[in-house]
C-alpha cells in the first residue's frame, strides 16, 4: 500500500498560489517543500497540475473574492484537479468555501501543515471535506520560511495575535500570540544561509510581540534582534517586516541604528492619524506616540525608509477626521503608504458601530492618500539621487531591466545581467523612470569603494 501511494505521489504535479502577506508566503514555501520531500512534482500554476493548494488571506472582503477567482482559473487550467484551500479565509469561513464549485478540501490553521497526511493521496470524493478545528485548538508554532522563491527569504518568527483591534479578524484566523525559540530561529538562519541567501525578512502576525511561548513571555523581540546581529551566519541583511509602533521601542531603534546587519527600513502600521478613530479601532497607541517614533528613527537614521499602513472610511470617520489623518501624514517624515479602504468583516466589533462611510467616499479618500504616497516616495527617492548605495539584485526582469533594493528600500533598475542576480553591488543612483524606480547610472565592481550603507 505504501509503495503504491509513493508511486502515485511521484506522478502527481502540485501547484501553489498565495494570497496575502509575507507570512503566508513563508508558510506556502514550507508546505511546498513538504510535498517535494514526499515525491510530488512542484510545477507552475499554469502547468496543468493535478493538485492546487491555495493559501488564502481574509484581511479584506476583496481577498475572499480573489480566492474564488483563483479557484475558477485553476479549473480552467486542469481538467479535473484536486483543489485544497488553506489559510485565514479557510479558518474563518470553511462552510462558505466548500460551496465554491471545484473545491475539494478546506483545512484550518491547526491542520494546514498536516494536509499531506490528512488528505491521503488527494483522491477526489463526492463531497468536499472540511478539516478545520476551532481556533482555540491552535497553540503550536510551525516553523516556516521561503526559499528559492525570491532573492530575499521571509522567515516566520511569530504567529497569532493577542490584540483585539475592532476591525480585525486575524486573532480569529490565527489564534493567540506564540513564537519560535531564539535557538530555533538561529538554526533556521543557518539553514537559509547555506542556500546563499543574502537577506532575511523577519515576519509574523505581530512580529514585535515575539517571545511568547505556552502563554508566557520568555523573550523580547530585542533579544532576538541582538542574537541575530551577533550570529556569524553569512546573512548580510536583516529586514524587520511590519511592526506595531508601541512595540518598536526606542531600544530597538537605537540598536538598529548602530547595526551593520539590520537595515534602515521600518514599516509601522498607523491605521489613522485621528486619535478619536484610533480609540474606536482599539489601537494601543495614539498619534503622538507614532510621531515620536518617526522622529526618533529619523534623528538616528536620516536615511531610513518608513512605510505606513492606513485604513480610510472606518465607521464614524467624518470628513474632518480624515483630513486630520491626511494632514498628519503629510507633515510626517515618512516614505510611502499602504492604503486600505475599510472592509466590513464578520464577527468584528466595528461592524456594529454607527456612522458607516459610503464605499464611494472610502474610494475617494483612498485615492487622496495614494496620491500622497506617490509624492512621499518620490521625495524620498529624490533626496538620494546621485549617491552610491549597495543594491541586492533579484531575479526580477521586466523589459530588459532587472531590479533590486538598497538597504533603505529604494527600488533600483539596471540593464539585465545574469551575473548580478542575488549579488550586492555598489550602484550610483540616477534619475527616476516612468515606473517610479531609480535607474542606476553606474554599477561598480564589488571591490570599488562605496558607503558602508
């Protein structure tokens, strides 16, 4: 029986599709390696796979619609594929998902890392299967990191969230906050470095809350940062993914400012620049703390890139509240915005709040802030034109140009050269092209002198 199953696995092709955040990408990559270890052939989405694994997000209603779209396209590509859905949407609304034509199985947060065993050869049945425990059953930490998918590796160090923001379903989808051990993270880094990776992005649901295991705090995020900085692994860059402003302590900021490995790039969710709305959102800070964090970052690292998440059209957000947010962001020394129109999510407090904002108005406010983001990014780039900076180039080619990022997250374009993929080169920054990227006027030899940054 085992020999027959092994034969079947080796003749089955599997494709993966990821919706959502860097954390989802790290988990998809890890699950795909599990399939390869079992003898399945990993193929591209369009290469008529026998099995599709779709890892979903459910931060917004649009993410749910995207899942339906991907399932529809999968059925067009393969005549009769096995389609399994995992991720946040799968945990939150399994019954809704099994009603999508073509879906064979839905696996929740506690089951997704065991799907190969649970689905037993991926044989289709008359009725789709739901394998989703209650979120309270999710208490373990599954290590995850992406590899060979991009030049940078996304390494999960934390999962779940103990916060109770009034608009968010993530605690319902991923459970309580929990983390890997520092020892395990360091071992993962060593394994990743063996594949000649140059940069690691530390990811989590609430990354700054690192250190909780079995419901108790055993470490702090700064302890992990210091341990990674001290490790002689060969990794040249560490980038911290999204981190809450109340958890991005001055101690972390000061350490990063003096580190050769941690880059000068911070992505801090703000969500609103109006204290009234922040309180309604149940955020754990006010705008004054956010402004203080930005000021401290810029005082120690004038070249730092700061990205901001913002939600517009939250219930009760009047025009004057939105304009307060706009003015606050306009005056902040930040580099770009990620803008989201508020999306009603079932089982959240915000859906019961009065003062709903029309979708048309949400879209208008989104456009205003996205236009502001373009101006902020342009200004941030303009200040650095003519400088020589280190760029890590990716296998990302478009119209004969390859791209890479500086340590402070400036996207740089140069004519394609295969020898530069996954290499750090000293690059002189020229003008900004029509795509909003900085075109390099000169790529220097690795031995040529360049700023340490």
